[in-house]
C-alpha cells in the first residue's frame, strides 16, 4: 500500500453509459486540454479518469488532467488516500481482470475496497497503435 497526496485536477464530469466511455474520454480530454491551454494552466501529469461508485449500466466519471495552478478551468481533486495500485498492460477491454486481481490483493491485505478508483492512461490509442503495449495505472 502507498500514500497518495491530494492532486488538483481539471476535469469534465458526467454520468456516462458504460458503452459510451470511449467517446466521453475523447471528448473530455480534448475539451479539458483546450481549456487549460487557453487559460495558460500547466498540466502536471497524464490523462486520468476518476470513477465514483460501483459501475452499473452507467458510471459517474470525471476525466481530465492533473494540473499545477487553476486559472478559470473547472477544478476537482484526486483524493488523498492510502491506496493500492497496479499497472494494467493491454487493451482497455481486459481492465476488468486487472481490477479483479487488485480487489483480491486489497482483501488479502485485510482491507476493504472503496468504491472510488481512478486510472492514469500512460500509453494508449493516441500514442501507441498496438493495444498490447497500452499501459494504464490503476489506483
């Protein structure tokens, strides 16, 4: 387990059908990047998505970037928390396997998994054509 400090972020937050997450991420990352650039706000890390609650047919999700400073962008924070994390290698449609393994690791450590989690997209379709080389940091 590791301790993660609170991180200021610029985001777009919506309740999204699970089948529409890919479209939402593309729209959110583009909108937040354009707005932070227009307002001279410095990005401070890779794109991420924060999920609130247990996914069902829809999920409460915010997507954007860690930032240094605020300007006038809509800001949020990634929470300060003691957390478990792992790196998922591969396509997004296999993330559920990595989440299941991480949940088991949390339970094996005698902890109770929370219903808030987030992902940093270290490499993905915009930077790597081969889905087997995509990397997602799950917290």
